[in-house]
């Protein structure tokens, strides 16, 4: 009974949703960013379908700030991990999102999920 209550509360949390319901394929996802700007992996619940690329809920169980980030478009590559990227992310996450932020003229994005 207790587990059902916890799951219900987690699903009801509006701030925990990962992506807009109508987007398939999605255009943004969640990243967990540490204080120094380093990215750590989020834990995302996804549908069992390979066709549905959406994520139902993403959390940051290992820590870090949960921020929204754009998914790279076809032919676009994510910027390589570097000290400069960490610095940009550290300052850019203050508004809770990396959508629209750039580094060296390139958009900050992550590769799409391949399930």
C-alpha cells in the first residue's frame, strides 16, 4: 500500500515530467548538472516501444540540478565534454534550462535516445 502511495505521488508531481506530451520525436530532455557544470546521468522512465522516443519522467538520483536541454537535430552533434562546456553550463543553468544556450556558436544539445 505504501509503495502505491509513493508511486502515485511521484507521478502526480508536475515538475517531474520530462517532455511535452504532444512531441514525438521529442525536442528536449532532462540532464542533471552538478555545481561545477559537469553532467551526470539522469534516471528516466521510458515507454517499452522503440517507436515512441518520449520519456515519461526523469529524476536525478545521483544528485545535481535537474535542467531541460535540447535534443540534437538530425545531422547536429552535441558539443564535446570540456572544461569550457562545464563553465558555460554552470552559469547557464541558473534559469533552470539549457534550451537556447550556446558554446562557441554551437547549440548545447544531447544526442537522441536510441532504444
